[in-house]
C-alpha cells in the first residue's frame, strides 16, 4: 500500500506538491475549498473577455531550476508560447512626463544615460550591479538536502552575488539610491516614487531586471488560468485525486504526529503526510491552533510587513487598443479611486499582445491599485456594493486619461476587491504575494517544517518574502523531496 499524502489547497504550490507526490508513487489527494484549481493564479470570464489576475511574468521561462519545475509540471510544454517584452513598463507622473523601464539592462542603461548624462557613472554602477544578478542560481534542493559541496560548487560562480548580498542585503531601495547619489531630478523622482517610498529591499530591486535581461522571465500566452489547468491536467494524468469545495478546518495530530485533516463538514481524511499549501497564517495559527510555532515564525507573522492588497478593475473594450508596453504605471499623487487614496498610483495592463484574452477585434484591459486591507475588512452589504460602483465610475475616468476616447467602447467593467481575493483563496488580509520583501527579511526564509510536529510540511508563497509562482511551485517540489528522503525512496521528477 502506498502512503497517503494529503495536500491542502490547489494553488500552484498545492498542484506542484500533488504532481511530484503522484509522480513518486504516493496515494495523493488535494483538498481545495474553491470550485477551481489555481488559487491566486487565476482568471475569470465576462462576456467572452478573460480577465487575468496574476501572470505578468514567470521567472524560469528559459533556464535554471525554476525552468526544470515548469517543464516537469507541464506549465511549459511544446505548445506553450512565451512572450518576452522589450519594455518592462512605461511610467507617467502627474505632468505626463514619461519614464521607461526596458527589460534589457544595456538598453535601459543607454536610455537612462541619455536622460541623465550627469549621472552616467552612477547609472553604469547601478546597471553593473544589476547585471551581476545573471549569476544568481536558485538552489534545486531544499536546505535540508543540500550538502556542503553544493555551496562550495556555487561559491566561485556566485561570488559577485555574495558580495552584493553582503553590501545591500540589509538595505532598503531608498538607502541604495541615497548611496548612489543621483543628481538628475527626474531620475531620482521616478526611482523613488516607484521603489524608494516603500519599504522595498534594495536587493529585490537590483535583482529585478536580472531574469528579464536573460529572457528568463517571459509571459506565457493564455496567462494564469490555462497555466494552472495544465498543472491540474498533469496531476490527474499521474493518477492524483482532487476534491473541490472541501475546506480544511483542522489538521489532526496525535502524539505530535500528523494523522490527517478535518473538514468544515466534520468529515475526516486520514493521511500519513500532510502538506499545507494554503495560507500560512491560517495553517499555523488556526488549523494547528498555534501549537507548533518557532520563534522565527512567530516573529515573522507578528512583524513582517504584508503586501498591500489590490483592487482590480477589468475592462472589456470593443476595439483593438494597441500597446507597445504591457504595463503602464501612473504615479501621480493625490488621486482617489472610490475611497482609496492612491499612494502608489495605479497600473494598467493592456493584454492586446495576447489574442486569447478577448474576442477578435476587442481588448481586455486591467487596472490595479493598492488598497489597504483595513479599509475593506468591515465593509459589507450595500456599502460594499456602492464602493464597487464608485470604483468602476472613477476607474473609467482614469482609463479615459490613459486612452482618450476609449470610454465609448467599454462594454464590460468588472471590479474585484481585496475581499474577492480573501473569499476565493483565503489569503491573509488580501496579501496576494505574502510578505513584502524588505531590508529586514529579504535574506530570510521560513522553514517548511514546524518544530515538534512530525509528517507535516508547509509549501507556498508564505515561505519566502516576495512570494510569487516560482517559490510556490518549488516548495511544493521540496516538500515531496523531503518526504521521499524520510521514506528512503529516490525522488523522481521525470514522469
Ligand atoms: C495581481 C497579482 C499579480 C501577480 N503577479 C505575479 C507574477 O507576475 N509572477 C509571479 O510569479 N507571481 C505573481 N503573483 C503572485 C502569485 O500569484 C502567488 O504568489 C502564487 O499564486 C501563490 O501560490 P500559492 O499556491 O502559494 O497560494 P494560493 O494561490 O493562495 O493558493 C492557496 C490555495 O489554497 C486554498 N485554500 C486556502 N485555505 C484552504 C482551506 N482551509 N481548505 C482548502 N483549501 C484552502 C485556496 O483556495 C487556494 O486555492 C501575482 C499575484 C496577484 C494577485
């Protein structure tokens, strides 16, 4: 009899864990509270427009340890089409001054020097730091399975990265920009507005373009929903079982060993191993009652900043709206959409480059803005509905500013709030990528196992500040590698 692995949640982490567990011969069951798989990696349809919620880019589209995972889990296959954008994003301020971020660092460096010749040396220094991120190699194995040789082998390759980490690992973007001392006002203003005014890690900024520069962070045509469906397909093909509309309330434990889970309908599902790929806070403090908490986990959940949730306003446009940049960002100050004052402006994604997102001759456009959870937490009923309507009205006005004349062609407006994210995925306070990568935590990760608890593993975005699809899928794989080790089975990944 194969041992049974129960996985809580069918987001990308849960699907990844399910695929590797099934691949390695375990009797595998995923329990998912929603009616579909994908978690936050999702999209929805309105009048034949598809509105994507997640995928801007996927690190690992061309090489490396993440790439292996995408191939093994069917995220990438012979049919997937990868789009590498030349422009990362186009940014505007209140006076419609434009600032471009190119995906290619050489191109960006040239553009910045043309804009700010007085900062030539400083720009070159920043771009030199950024180019070093090409040397960054994600580990293929979880920390518990690495041996000293794995580190020694990487040392010469990654030496310049270690130096960067030592220098900037505990610095914020603001501190990094202050060290560089740019003179050009426009450059300083845009960089600070985009990265310096939040508690954002300098390293996260320096590494940001590294993967794009190597064409290793492309967009996959079709976006988030088909991505998750391909994983689900692979999981089912391997014989994995998935049950929807099943919410786990409790993880059952006897003598500090996990025995299975209890669902909200009272039923029990027995297991030899449980992997939770659901929200970290709910798993540790609710499903396990806060009984197995390390000092680090306690510190993280009490002190680490969370991503501010977003409101997404999706538009179906009965016209083709061309775009040379997938993302526009407007950083103008003092704007309001509904009750939210936009501290970081708003972004607009025009999916014209993906013809699967809208019927022929039409365009899906998505506007997003940060909106603190405390504004939404208690908003209910009529007040909630009124707020959504006000958001739709205000967002249309801003969309018109970005694309004059577009108003006459809007045929669908859909508003998803932080509450929508919480309702469908259970993510804490709508923090869609978990912990914000700051100077305090950028160098940290949380353990996949909890102290004193046997046969239990965490997977998903809450283990690494910054979250995202790659660490989510990777921790799903790592959890199964650790289980295989415990079962004295050799781990396979090629079925
Ligand atoms: C707007 C937006 C843009 C993004 N852009 C990108 C991007 O471009 N690139 C990138 O890499 N990442 C991006 N991300 C982040 C990425 O989507 C997430 O980090 C990732 O999907 C998290 O996966 P996960 O499996 O860890 O968690 P989740 O997706 O949150 O999955 C958790 C799953 O568990 C289920 N669940 C929760 N509680 C229970 C329970 N009690 N019982 C049963 N099931 C339960 C949920 O329903 C859900 O399906 C973006 C996210 C958003 C919202």
